[in-house]
């Protein structure tokens, strides 16, 4: 399972993370940066430390899960 984690800085200087489950396999750094700019400009995700004011970074996390079920 892949997750795209977007990291922003809020008005208090704290990191705010937004996660996107199952991002497209062909997503690019440029696309992620552009979307983050749109999120900041639209100001649609409030945080306890104020508005999101800057991009901090992003990371694509690929996790493999092995599950065993016992009856």
C-alpha cells in the first residue's frame, strides 16, 4: 500500500501532515508541489496552529503488510 504524505508549515511554525492513500503510480514531484501550492492558497485545511503557510516536504511511503488470521 502506498501513501503520499504532504508536509506543511503552519503559522506557529509547526509541521502539519496530510496523507493521501493510494496515490497514482506516476505522480511526479512537480505535480505534488503544485497541488501543495493550491492547498495553501485555498486555505481549506485548518490546523490548531493557524493557517498553512508553506510547503515543508512530501514523501511517498510504500508499505508491505503481511497478515495472518487465526480462527
